[in-house]
C-alpha cells in the first residue's frame, strides 16, 4: 500500500484548528497568533506537509509571494533594492522570489513568465531598460511595478529617485567648490536615469555660465573598468578636468583608481563625486561624496504600490519620484587654483554633510 500524502486537513486536525486557520498560518497571513502559527508550522514540518503553490494559483487563490526580476545579483545597487523589497514584503506577510534574467537569452521571458504566473501574485521589476519581459507580463495581466526605470513604459507604475535633481546637486556642489572644468562619465543612455543625470550636468553648467565642453563628457557603461579607461583619457587632455561627476558609484570608483594610477590624489588634485550611495561608497578611501538613492524607501513604495494593484485598488500615484540627497564626504574639495590662493590646505569635511533635492 502507498502511504497517503499529508493534507491541510491532517495539519488542522492535529493542531486543533480549522482548515482556514491552518491555511492562514501556513501562508503567513494575518489573523493568526504567533503561537498558533508556530504550532501549525511545526506540525506541518513533522508530518511532511508542503503547501501546493500551483494548486493555489489554479484555484484563484493568492500565493502571498512577490516576484522580483533583475538581470544581475552581483551589484550592490540591485542587492540593496532586493533586500528592501524583501523587508517590505515581510511586513505585509508576503515572501519574495528572485528571478535573474539575461538580455542575450531572448526566449527566457516565456519560461520566467510561466514561473511568475504559477507562483507570484505580482512583480517588482529592477530592469534597467525596456524588455520583452514587460510585454509578456502586460499580456498576462500580471501586476508589475518598476523601480528606477520608466522610459517608454508609461503604462506601468514606477518608483524612482529624482535623478535630475540629484545630478544638479552634484554638479552645483563642484561649482561651489570653485571647479570650472568638470567632467562627466556617462553610462548606458537607454536608461532614463542616466539621461536625466547627463541633462542635469549640462543644465547646471549652463546656468552657472560654464561651457559644456564635449571633450569633458566621457562615455561609459556604468562599470568600474570602463570608467577607469575613460578617466585615463580625460587625464591625458592638455587641460584636464579638476573634478569628475560619475553617473554611478561604480564609475566613481573606477575614476578614483585611474587618478591614483596617474600619480595624482583625490581630492587634492581631482575631486570625484558619484551617484547611488551603495554601501561601499562610505567604505572606500577617501569616502565617496555621492548622491544618495533612498533604497529602502523606494522598495517600500514599490511594494505598497504593487499590493494596491494586486488588491485591485488604485495606487497613491502612478509614478513616485523620491527626493535625492547629496552626501558630502572626503572625495571632493576646493579646486586646486582656489586652494593655492589660501595659506595651507583646505580642510576636508570630517563628517557627512547632507543636502536634499
């Protein structure tokens, strides 16, 4: 004889609760005491009961799972957002599943879509650019919220930081320090945030009566290696920049490495400023002046917006733009020409200074 697989009814009977209560406990739903939840989970584990997510989804029930799709996991920007979504999801008794996707695998969206439809109630997408995944998700009526990307995807709700305002803060900070030759290391301009940061760079220089010299704009791809190469070329100019605004922190790290390779010092010879404030930004030497993206707040806003969509209610806003914050650390200081007019070196800040958009 074959042994019958344990069922929800078995779990409920042993725990001395109704099947509805047992289901709530197993699916981490509200309305169940911690003691009862722990008891039901222990009994389920003891008798080998496993929740059938596929059957739940087919029956029209919710899984209590939020899917996260992203092209990478080895990036602190992405990992901070994933952690934030996970924390926010747990506060509403949801779990998260992370799906990694790759642009070169053009058919992968079909298999990912199948998994999302089977297991997830909705999706938080941390994809830097437009993708076939979005078309497939929209056709399948899967609730989706975008983080840090919108572009042409105006039919999806989104959460992002004020990239333009943050970029203006960064460039204005360098201008206020006396820098007049300010370079910009750009990134993939199919990404809306990168385009906004470049526009902020150009507009701020123009407002300050400074020319946006094309040679001072170095094309990058948001990677440390490419930024190193771009900075090396900038330093070979007849009149190199005295400050560099990098489109993200990784690019700023590459710029700092190139400055050191050239036998120069940050910020004594060249100031460097980034964008993102990933954890490593405060740990490098010198600590990086950067524009902070509020990762946790962005994640909470995305989960809240997604939950409204899952529940069939209207979100507070179709597009949420959170303020950026300039964190002044040790990688920026007064321009060398201004410093030479003083007696002694300009003191560096010993603590973070914060300015918001």
